């Protein structure tokens, strides 16, 4: 009870600071550049998430530097939105009142275009009789609406393989109708406006994906953003933020101080002391116990297999060799059954069952393992997402490491262990580990590694992995910790600060965003 009261007081204080800062920014802003459009309807509802805060703070910083900001803001403009979806009740409308109230607090004194909802007169009747497959193929107004909303539907339903039932079809129809409305409203909003760029949250969730598509079709520059790899940091890019693209200069090499900085980070990471998007996955890392070590000693080789969360937005980019992660796991099963002298340790990602959250996978690795009876095989150990077994200890004992597109592949390379990656990851654009160019080459390499007495780890992989990780952590991750106080599960309150602290001269993150937006420089610290 006391904790709830304290949290409510913190939220109220944050709202007071929010209103005060919004007024201060409005009073101090001036215009010397062409305007920039900001749009994010998929980052929060009634409270301030990290991504919502980063978007708002970036817009404030740009306004203080003379860049006019035009906010495109939802005012019950979708019949269903991503965060307002109840996966068990397709008929439940989103909590628009709380969301709009929060928007009014955030955008007080700003140039805001509010958009509402009006269903197309003909589209609902066209959608009603369609199957799941038919709905996913829907195009309307020159937009592939079915495909644009698909990642959002998978995310909202917490699964990759969709079931052709009434709940799924209802949500898909409403997403398509809402996406069409966003497209129509956004097109009208930017018509005739001489804007220099459009900034949207990640570009994958359907409202922002539609706006991005519309803007790019008109030849406008689109910038996307996501959480960075460090706590309370953001990542901005001209590409797709969930793929974390970056251009590392060839001449960039770590000096002694930078190597020490990276080693200090890795030391904490290997102890489980890290978080992503405000979520700390590893609590009380467990050492490999005696029973596991005794079992492992009975086999010739040990191969850890690291999976991902199937509905995560990174999976949109990952599926280049296999149709999806479970198609890869089906092939891993073939290898397991063909190599009885190798112990395979299947490690489910901890975010499949995020504690204290509704964001729990409904198509899980645990279900896949159970359906195939793999846990009963003598050469399989399955580690569920609720067990915090030391993954790095597994890597140390590994013959080689198998993974889909987890960040642990980069860390395995840094540890000097060969890693075979099956999906495109944020680091596979650089030669950091084994990432075959084709499915046939992947299968050949996997079989060869399992048969080999030893799998070589090129020193170049380790060197490149350190260079890439450092750049991602300390160059592309734009720090906002000065301006927000984390609360729980990825949410934040606004910290106490003078708005002058948000000027480019005082805030490295704002300077990077200003230079990236206005001067077309890389978004780097």
C-alpha cells in the first residue's frame, strides 16, 4: 500500500515537472530551420516509457536549437492500437482517454496535429469475409496494409505463427482499418508542408510503419529510433532502428583506454549486471551445478543453443537463411538426433516469460521442446526462461556456440569461442562470427563443426567483435540518463532539470540528434 502511494506521488511530481518543462521549452524556442515531424503512437499509453521520453526530449532539444517540431498525435485515431490490444479480448477498445490525457501533458505548448478515427466507407465490408491469408495480402490506397500491420499483430499476440481464428482475424481487420486511417490522416497532414525530416518510433509498429511508408513514398527523409544498448540511452538512425544499422569507419580502432572501458563493461555483463530497455533479465546468475557437470562429462562435446523471443521486432530482419527461428530449431533437432555423442543445451531466452509482465510469449521454445519430446533425449538439456543458469559458463565449455540472432553471439566471439549464427543480427553486417551466406552453406558448416575435433576461432573475429560492441555501446547509444528517472518495466519519470541542460552545447545526445537531423551527420556521441 505504502509503495503504491509513493509511486503515485512520484508520478504526480513527474507530471508537474513535465508541464513545467513543456512551458519552459515553449517560451525558449525559436525557429531558424525547416520543420521536423515527430510521430510515435506505439511507445506508451497513460505513462511515460523510455522511448516516449527519448522522443519527447529529442523534440524539445531540437526546438531549443531553432528547429520547429510538428507533432502528429493520436486522439482516439485507431480502433485498435498495438499497446491497447488485449490478446484475449479482440473486442476491447484501447484506453484512449488516459493516452490522450498523457499526450496533452507531453505536448503542451507544442505545435500539435491531433488525428481522430473515421473508418473507410468501403474497406470494412471488403475485409469481413477474408481469411487470415487474405487479410495479410490486403493492399489499399497503394499501401500493403496487411503486411505493414503483420509485425504488430505478431507482437500484440506474442507469437509468430498466427492462428486463423476469429480473435486473430478481428484484430487484423481492426489493425488494417486503423492503419488505413493513419495513412489517410498522415498524408493530409504533411500535404504541402516543407519539412526536412520525419522522426518515428522504430518504424515497425504499424502506425509508425505506415507513416514511414507514406513519407518515403513522397521522397521525405525518415529517421527511426529505439532504445540504445546502454541503460537510458536511445538509438537514432536513417535506417530501420530495430536492425541497429551503423557505419563504423575502417580507421576506428580501440585504444588502451577504450579497451579497458569495454573490459569493465564485459566484466559486469558476464556477472549478469545489465539491463535492456529498463528490463533486467538476469537475477542471481546460477553456476553450473554438479549434476549438470557430471552429465556433460559423459559426452564428447557440448554445444549451447541460444534462442530468441519469436515475436520480438528484431525478428523482422533476422529471417534471411531460415523462414523463422522455429524453422531453424527444426533443423537443430535434426542435428541433435544425428549426433548422440554431443550434448546440446537448449537455452530459452529469459524474456519469453518476463516476470511481472503481460509480455510473455504464447509461442515458446518450451512448448516446441515439449511437442518434440526433446527433453527426454539423453543428449539434450533444456534450460527454461525462468532459470538463470550462467550462459557464459556454458560458452566457456562449448565445442562451439549455436544461436539465432542473440547478442550472445557477439560476446561468445569476444570470449574467443566460435559461434555459428543462423539469423541476421545487429552485428552480422561485420565479420564478427560465422554467419554463412546461404542455407546450404549454413548446414554444411554446422555439420562440419559438429564433426570436427576442434572449431577454429579466427583472431579477426574477436578483434572485430570488440570493435563493433564498443561502437554500439559508447558511440551509437545516445545518453539521456540526466533527464529521466527509471521506475519499473521500461517506464520512467521525468527528472528535475533546467531546460538549458537540453541544449546541444550541454547534452551530447541532443547534439548528436541535432547534427544528425539538420546536418545529416551520423547519430553518434
